[in-house]
C-alpha cells in the first residue's frame, strides 16, 4: 500500500550535543494517532521520563505536523507544539496557524523533537533536510518581530520562523512561541524554549507532499470547498472573525468581567464592538491555503496608543482578557496590549487574567501601592494595565510575581486571594463563565492542559443554530463534553482550523475522505472519532503518570460557591460533582477519573496504561 501525506521522517535536535539526527516515523503510531497533536502526545509520552522538571534539559518540545499540512486541502494549517508545561506540570498541547506547519513538511519532516540545552543563545536553520546551529547572542533580548526580521535576513527572506521574546528568555511561566503573526500561546511552550537557550527555528524547503490517491484527494478537496462556498455563516465569520461572538456572550451573561466577579460588561458596545473594530482594520490576512481570511491587520492611528498594531486580531479571547476582565472600556488599549504580548512573547489570556487578579487584590486592599510601586492597579485603568504587561514580560516589580501565574501568585499573596485565582491546574481560565454554560465547567475542570476552553469548546450551549442546548441543564452534559473534546482531538491531530468547522457544515465524513485519500489508510467517520478518543485518553494517562488525580478536576471557589450576581445567568453556580459523575461514566472512567480496563483495551492503550502504573 502506498502511504501518502506523511514524509516518514522526524528530526531529533539535541541542543546540548549540537547534533541533528533523522529517525523514521512509526507509521502504525501515525495511523492510530493521526498526526499533529496526537502524534506529539504519543512521542512525548513514550520518550519523556516521568516527573521531569519542565525547565530541565531533559524536557522535550515537539513541533508536529499532520498528513494534511502542506497539501492542497484548505484550512489544514495548525502546527502542534507538545511539551510538559512549566505553568501546570501537565502535558501541554498548544497550536498556531499560519504557514509554519506547511513549511516544516516542505523542509522534509513530519516533526521536530528538540531536547537538551544549548550553552549559549542559539537558533536553528533548517533547509531541505539540512540543520545548522546558528549563534543567537545578538538576537537575545529582541522582541519577536525584530528577531524574525533578522533571522530571515541571515537565512532566507521567505523562511518561516517560530521564535520567543523577552518573556520566554526570562522564563515567564506562560511565555508563548510566535509564528509570524500567530501564537502558540497557552501553558508556557515559549518558556521551555527559553530554558533551552533556543531563540528561534527557521524553516525553508522545496519538498512536495505526495498523497496516496491524487484523484480521490482532489474530489475530497472539491467537496470541502463546496461546503465552504455554501456557508453564509462562514462568510460572516471571514469578515468579522472571532470578535463577533463578544456581544452574544455578553448578552447571555457569561462574559467574565472584573476577574469573573460578574458575567455582564456594561461597556460591551463600545469596548469590543465589531463595527468599531472594523474601522481600525487595514486589511484581512489568512493562513496557508485558507480561503476564509479571518485575521485582521488592525492599526490604532490616534490617541495615547497611536501606532499600536496587531496582525491577527485582536481575537475574542484577547478582547475578553484585556477588556471586560480588566474592566477596560478603551478598545485601543486592547490593541496595544495585544501588540505588546506578541512582541514580548506572552499568552494574552494568562496575561490579562493575571492583571485582572492583581486588580481585584488591589481593590480589596490585599495588594497596596507599596507592592505596585505607586501604580493605581484598579479595574478600568488601562494605563496601569499596559504598564503591567511590560512588568510581567521583564519580571519587574509586581510583574515578577505575576509571571509565575495566578495560582503561584495567590499562594504567595494570601489574604484569601486563592478563592478568586481563576485557574485550573495552574492554567488561567478563558473568556467564558461556566456558571451560565455548564458543559464548559466540565471542560475547564478536566482539560489535560489545565483550565482551557479550546480543547472542548462547547459551542452548542451558546452559538448553535438551530437553538442550542439548555445551557443551564446538567443532564447529558457529560456526553456533550466528551463528544466535543474528541472532535477537537481529531481536528488538532489533522491540523484543521476549529473556527472553520464551527462556522461551516464540515462533517467528520469530509475529514475521513480527505485523510483516506491523502494517506492511503482507509478510515471512516467512526474511525476518526475513535482516534480522537484515543488521543484524549492518552493525555489523561500522561497526567496520571505525573501524579494528577480526580482531585485536580476542579474549579475556582468563585465558580462553585458564588452565584452569578446579575444578568441572564443570575443565581447560577457550577454543580461540578454531579457533572463530573456523569462525565466520568460516559468516558469509561472509574469514580477516580481513571480509564477502566475495558476502555483501555478498546482504545489500544493497555501498554501505555502499564507504563503509567494504571495496569499491572
């Protein structure tokens, strides 16, 4: 059988030894875990020693592609970055769109595995199968746009570059990796690169990605493009992007405001109004072979933040973090915060949440001007918000404490602040309040990388048409959460943009047809669903091996005990115990959240369970 899509090669780079070795891809593992996220998780689980310090040379960072990256299939753009998170200690899967994943395939590899630690700042130049270790002393300290500029100047102006900024160099626990104008933001993958003295990876290649069934693949691509063309909702999404959801999330009372104290933001029409945003958009931009072009080049031309620019938004989550969360009514300040996070290499969600947490501490008198060095760190003070972004990136003053994340900061600050430290397993929560969307409460609690919305975004509670599920109901939410989580695992492992599938009627049958024609591995809708479930369970097994238990599947006290004070979700909390009982049952996990023996056998994960000590 001819195998396509995969190149069959993984590049292992050891920074300590300054060597690069090519190993063959395990095609059976690729078949079982698809690629991207799934492949990266499988490699990390099998190759990383248990209990490794995430910032030690022994940790690994895996840049993984999928069999559909670099092909003619539209919207398969994600590069997966898999490592052990320095923020949470869990497995970390984080993603970026753009052009990097396709260029990695063109350079000749399905994945890059980075290990060890360089003696001095280094960047990698990988071109058509050849790896060069380059001196990055002069790049160390540069912001990401300048670093990318000089790397391209030294290598190839068409090179695709992934790099870290000053935040990653200073080991801010939620430092991101910037890929052109896109970010692999959550969980501190950029921190791990900083700990390895790796400033950047630059790629250029000319290899073509062959598919197993060219004619079948062309037909599958045409079918997908037809779905895109017939979707009015996708066209609206292409024009407005993710900010268009802000008004709806506020309307139903689940937009986190002033550090999750409420779910309604009174200034929503002026702060995150997409009509106003469009006036600042200069042009739209897109990712590799994506016809949607949802990204926005946004420029502020006047006022105190004149000159602020962002190449990809601001996206909804960034709007939420630096708008309602910080009580900020000034849209231009959000653009400025977005720009600074990208330049310094910071996750916008965690940064905004850490600042909002500090603002609440200040307003409650837990933090004083002595700790803030005179800064009036109050909700709505956008000038203070912007200053704190830089302080976090450079670990200055209070920023040094907040650079560790809200869990660590609250433990050190005390004063009852742990009650409103809005995190799960150490990862700061995103811009949906689960008190008004109960399945999202499950997702935050059980997501393998911590308090994340994206690995199981339960849109059917909020956005679906026809009318969504009853968002306040508890019954059946375990099954809903599981289905969306498994779907996301498939999308991530194939590199497919989640925003496209949630705005067009793309089916698992469409994806199965593309995958079969590309790889030659015949699969069905059911086969893809099973692969997604397998990926999710392996991530659970990884975390169990690292010492996580069902006790870690929890939520901040505010969401469990403080009813929503106002708005359409008023009076609700998250009834997590009942929700998790249902969820564990439908997952095939026992009451302690451990996969049952029969489920492990069904998914072919018995060997992994033995390595993790689940099975004897």
